[in-house]
């Protein structure tokens, strides 16, 4: 009759080789299965998913930067006559650039904040994983991880700030 014995690890772990030898000596035919066969591919897949998440985040930041740059270029070009008048009354390129940078940074910050609130709300509405839950249920933030989404609007604002500043310097230099 097969029997299952649960081995509870301490913080130092357990000596798998020693436990195998002891089992062979005391219970011939016993098998120690530490689930390494199926756990290794899952750990590798989780590491790849984590890397994919970071790459996706970088791609999203690059896309945000590109969109903000295009929008800033279009806005600056569309307002070329207003910029010329501002220069005539003594406005410097730094002053004009700051106005555009402020506008686009605040728009990116507010848009990302709304998106983050909606995203956190969607995560909060996901079903929780119980004792009988299946694979990939209970996906949620735990504890202090609920604060991580608050970084998204700040990062979007930083990307928008940098992209608009570069675009404004370039376009204003070309309008001279």
C-alpha cells in the first residue's frame, strides 16, 4: 500500500541526499520526490515571464516617449506663428519650452493616473484564489505591492518631461 510522508523544511532546508540514503536503509523501495523534475521548468518559465514584463515595460516607456515627442513636435509646429510673436515680445526659447513641457507633463501625469486607477480597480475585482482555486487564480497585489502602481503616473510624467524637453529644444532651434 503506497504511503505519502510530508517532509517539512526548516529555514536551512533539508539534506536530500542524506534523506534518500536513510529512506533506502529503513524503507527499501521508498522514493523521495522533491518535485524538482516539474519545478525547474516552472521556475525557468517564471524567470522568462519576469524578463518579458521588464522588456514590455521598457517598450511601453519608449512608445510613450515617441508619442509625446510626436505630439510635442506637432503642437510646436502648429503654433509657429504664436511662438514668433512671443519671441518678438521678448519671450526666450527656455520660457516657451517650459510652457510646452509643463502642459505635456501634466497631461501625461493625469492620463496615467486615470489609467492606473482603472487598472488597480480591475485588479481589485479579480476573483481571489481560495483553497480549491485553479492555476493562475488569485492574481493580485499583496501588502505593500499595492503601492507599486502609484509609480506608473510618475514614470509617465518623467518620460513625457524628457521627451517634450528634447522635442521643444529641437523644434525651437529649427524655428529660429
